[in-house]
């Protein structure tokens, strides 16, 4: 049985895994779990992943969550080109370093912009307060400064001359605010050049296909909220946890 | 020049790196970075880790931050027993899975308890409301339930029959609240058994040595200069991160 990927392409870590699989021609079956309608809470999906999160892969009897773990597993199992997750200890450590750092910095801050721009109005009925929005944008800007100074510096890609898992994960996260109409890289020629380079390395068509869902998420939500009341209530409940 | 490890043993990820290196007889020079006096902001340390956090490692010209990366680097570079970071793809993936998941769950909530109970009240001179402290402990226990149900699942260790980097990292994080006199594992017999097992694998003497600094936290926190600009900035950062 082919590898199964449980994913929603509105989710950044799902996109990283999806792009990696497609780019490396690893055959897989996409099992869509629509987060916007709470499908991650279904009994069936809980049997796959008790954490009720995506992405998850199922490789025969082996189930694995956490995109960082999944990407490393796939890179090693399918012996993808070395640059993704180099065999060289020091280069590999640089990928590991970025993937660890971003969990508590770039990932939550970029995700927060999307949540505030798109999910907050749905839960509360009004836009996020301006001062909170500005604070969120400033936090992301600070994180991007660290990203540039410590990780990218003046290299074409995070670990050097070629794209790796680090750039892939970074770009998926940095596309999330665009789902709310905010481009965090605007005004930074270094970072926009990096983004273009990563897009090209992935392939424009694949990149665009992977990002279609997030870039139309706001519209999808609008039509969702014209749907049956139970669906609307389920979606609101599922978003509310972000705004405790 | 040999391996240098830049550490402050108040910090959980520093303890994981310290224990791993010592347990595996990896020769290193311990370079103290006293977080309480702001040594992480020194020019010297900035050259080791521009992000100014610990742990950090210097191996010849190669510098590295992030404990998860450092642990894997050491496990692969030095002749360490396979069980720490198995060569078997699926077992290795289980370690990676835990190490990824734990950042925003066990690590975050364990740290929050230490901050709310220990560091912040002393630095601000204001107690933290009881309901916030209770909430912090409840949140940690929710993560602990997931840890028990999804990661341990009745096995002796996270990956199966042997201790790995995953157990080591989990344990140092779950020790952090003890620095403020709270044992989050109280009332959790399976986790207490797991803790004893991992302590046994690490070796009691090494484990206790690594945790000595943490267990004296009340004293070291009282000695901090709460009026220094650095400390005041730190308070603001911590209040935002652990609200």
C-alpha cells in the first residue's frame, strides 16, 4: 500500500511534507483532513493520530506525526538528493538547528498573523484590535531579523548553496500570513530574493499548487459561514482555542 | 582545541546536553554562561551563539545552538550506544517525533510553572494569582496525559525497550517545576516509574549533580539584581512569553 499523507494544505507543516513528497516523486495517497470544519476531531482520524493534528503519515503499519520527524524520515527512507538533509554532520546539524529554533519563534509568530487576520474576526465578529495586530507584526519582524542575521546571513539558502528541509519549512511558514493578505517579507530585498530562490528550487507550479488552499482560505471560510449552523458552530469552536 | 559546551544548568536543555556528554564520556570544557548576570549578552558568547541562548556548542570552528541539534550531533559524531538515537529509521523517527512535539507542550508548560512560581514573583515583587498558577499546572498535566497516552503508551521508554534522547529531554523538562518545590509527577505512578527508570539509566550521581543548580534555584533567584536594566527587560520578555 502506498504511503498515506493525512493533511490539510491550509496548514504550514502539511505543505512542507506535501511539497517534499511531490518534488521527490515519492508516491503517496493524500487523505484530506479539513481543519476548517473540524475533521481532525473525528473518531476515525483519532485512531490515526491521537494528537488530532496534521500532518500525519501512515507507512504500512507505521504512523508518524510531526512534520519535522516526517520530513527527516522521508529524506532518509527514500534517499532523496543529499542537499535536502545532508549526510555531512555539520551541514545536517545546521538543518536540525533551524528546524528546532523555528518551532517556538517563526512558526508561532507567522501563524499568529494569519489567525488574527482571518480567524479572529470569525470567532469575535470583528477585526483584531489594531494594537494587538501591530504587536504581532512587530514580533514577526523581530523574528525575521534573527532569521536573517543568524540563519540566512548572506547565503543563498539557509545552509549554503542549495535548498534544504530548513528552507522548505521556513517558506511554508512564511506564506501563512499571506492567507490574511499580509506579506511579512515586503520591504526586505534579501528575504524576498531568498523566497524567489526557494520557489524556483521547488518549482513554481508545485509551489503554487501547494499554496492555493491557504491563499484562498479567507474566501473558503466566508462560504463556510454561509453553511449549516452546526458546521459554523464547529468551526468557531475549533478556532476559539487560539484566542483564550 | 576540544569541544566546548556553553551551559547554565538552571536551563533544562543545558542539562540534557550536559548529562548526555558526561554519560557518554565525551570530553568537553564546561563554559559557564551565567544567565542571571547576563553573560549571554557578552561579546565572547555572541561569537558562539548570535541568538544569545544556551546551550551552545563549539567544536573547533563549528558553533551550534539548539539542544536538539547539539544532542543529535554529539550522538552521531561520538561513539555513543545506538539506543540514544537509533540508526533504525522508524525508531529514530519516534525520537524525532517526540523532540519536535515537546517544544510547545511539555517544555513550554514546565518552563511556565518555573517562571510563574519561581522567577517572576521574585523579580517583580508581585505574587502571581492562584488561578493562573493552577491553570499553568493543569496545562502541564494535559501535556503529561498526552505524553502518557501517545508517547509512552505503557512502554518502559518512549521508543520502546531502551532509553533514548527523547526520554532524557522529557525528563529534564519535567524536573523544572521541582526548582520551585512542585513535583508535577505527584499522583502519576506510571510517570514516576518512568522517571526512576531514566534516572537509573543516566546514573543517580550524574543525574543529581546535573540538577543541583536547579534545586538551589530559590537561593540563586533571590540573589538576582531585579533592578538592573537587563533583568527588567528579561521580566518583560518572560511576562509576554508566559502570560
